[in-house]
């Protein structure tokens, strides 16, 4: 008898860690960082986990003997399958024991390593002990008594896969995270076509966008309270509804066309499709495309280390460096260009040369000629802090990612709105499309799969799957619960 045990990704979005067992074989489906649980117990930078046992205390990590790199005994976990390079699906793999094989796509591995290179090395990011085994779409991989076939899918980050898994006489489908409205929607169609050819017994299906229609009242109520506190200075959100990534590109292109002054866009750090869309929007409006260092390094390295197509060419992007204090100077506020910077930033400086904006002079150039630039950043609050010199200059803001949906996210969003108000920005746009399937697409995928048992994961509302589509059985998993299959 095989089983699934859920250590994350149930009744929550992200943190997927699902243990599949059959006979003597044990495989984790993803091993993601659990942001929700960590935020409940820790408060960066004042209260942080000190080492692996602290994460086990709060059940962010499963308490399994021998699983982690500080364990002296040998683990009986054979492998971890990583579906895609988002931290909520791979973030805890640096903590694993060297005996645990990490199976992932070729591009997935590169993106994880590139992203890891942009952070300071600490006990949570040490990866040189890991054993990576890469695959590509259509490979058939055998791990003792379990075999699996990875099939690429469309998501907001390249290197994303779903899996068809063969466990004895049972066949499982694991969607990972996927969508059917991005530039690479054909990839998801390939996954669905593969599912149609199988007799799927159990389907582990993500449901990020399965939620009540009135759920955004959380944000609207916060905006109401913010306006009540700040008054007429509070910026107004103008939401543009988009159904596809192509629609996002067109909408941003048209909106920027009518904007006077600098355009700052906040997008997720690993949303490669969005950076592609923003680059095209900048080009169409004769603006230079500026990226923050982590995003610029990701695009630059993907161009040189992978065969991913249609990325912005490194020679066509500029970098705006964040402020770093020159530690050799006794004068307050003196910045450094290259010395004291992280290695990845020094590499960017060498690669981009004259296309690097830094220091008071670089920021002054942007303020003096704001119509020339479109800045993409993963943290608009920090960008506005560094650009601000106490005098207004024409500036516009576009939020190109999901709005906050938790109290922790609202705290940061509150700071952003204060900075928009300080800049005199009366209104801003939210132009975005999700990296996850919309309801109608998910219905289609589930019907095409036609599983005997459907298990909703990566959703805050698994109960809503009962009204989504008719299947023979829906199993709602619980945290640390075991499902026999």
C-alpha cells in the first residue's frame, strides 16, 4: 500500500512538501519554504531561526530522522522532485542531507543556483553539498520502486514541470504550479495531452486562484482605512483586468504611452515573463529599460547559461544599483561603486559597463530626464527611498504583481502607499495576470485528467473544489495527515 503525507501546501498557498511512500521508496514532491508558518513565529531581523531545529520546532520542517545535513544518522528518504524554481517549492532543499538526491529540470537547476548567487551565504542557503540530477520533458526516471515522467508546463518562471508518477499499479498526476494564459501556454497543453493518455488514479492539483469572488474585500477595506488616515493624499488604485500575459504587455505599453515622467514598475523577482513584457513595453515607448540588480543578474545569466528563448538581451538592459556604503570612508553617506559589493553585483558592473546607474550622479540623471526611463524592481519602496531627494519630479507607478492578501503583506504595502503619497502620485495602476490557472482552465485540466481521486493543494480554499468539477472522489488533505492510495 502506498501513501501520501502532507507536510505543507495544504490549506495554504506554497510550502509544498508532500511525502510519497511505496514499499521501501520514499520521495518528496517539492520541498518548499513555508513563508506562512515562518511569519507566524519569526520577525526579521529581530527574531530569526538560528539553525535547523528552530524550523522543526514550529513544524516548518518535517521532523524526520536523518533528513537534514546536520544529522549524523542516515536518512531513508531517497529523493526530492522539484517542480519549479520558486522558493515556496524549493526553498528548504539547502537544509537536506547530502544523501538525498534532488531531481529537477536543467533550467530549474540553473535558475535556483542563479538566484542563490544573489544572496549572502548563510546556513539557509548552503548548497554545495547537494546532489542534483537533472531531467528534461519526457524522460522516464526510476527511483527504486517509483518512476516518474516530467512534462513541462507554463508558469511565470521558466523551468516549470508537472509530473506523472507511477507507483505500483497506481498512476498519480502532480500539477506543480501551472497556467494556460502565458507566452508558453503550449507547454501546459502538452502536459494535459500527456494526462489524457494515462489512466490517472490520483491527481494532486494546485488551486491558487480558487477563492470566493469577494475575497478582495480584504484589500479594499485596507485601502478605505488608509484613505481615512491620509486623506486626499492617498493614491487611488486603478485596476486593469487582463486575461493573458500578452494582454498585460499591451496594457502596460498603452498606459506608459500616456505617462509623463519616470515609470516605476514592481514585479516579482523571478517573473521572467513579466520582465519580458516590460522590456517590450519600454522599447515600444522609446524608454531605456532599467532593472534592479537581482532581476538584471537573473536575465543576464539565463542568457548565458540556458537556451531559454525570447529573453531581453543583456546588451539592451540597464542596471540601477542600490546604495552600498563605502566602508573605507569615514564620511557618512559616501557610496561605493564596486568595492564592498556582493560578487554578483560586481559581475553585473563588468557585464553592463556604461549601462550601470549608481550613486548620486546616476540617480540625478534619472530625476533630470525621467521620460527616458522605465524601471522594473522587485521592491518599489526601496527604489523610491533611494531616488527621493526631497523635491518632486514627475513619477508614475505600476503594480504588476498580485495585491497583498495577508496581514504581513499589507504592512509592507502600507509603506509603499506612504511613499507614493510622498511622491505626490495621486493614482497608480495595477496591471497583472496570475502565474496560476484561472478557474475555467483548471476545470478543463481536471476534466481532461479525469482522476479517480482529486486532492486539492496549494490553495486556501480546498473545499471549493467540491463545486468546481465532478469527480468520483475529492480528498481534502490535512497538515501532517496521511492518505492511503
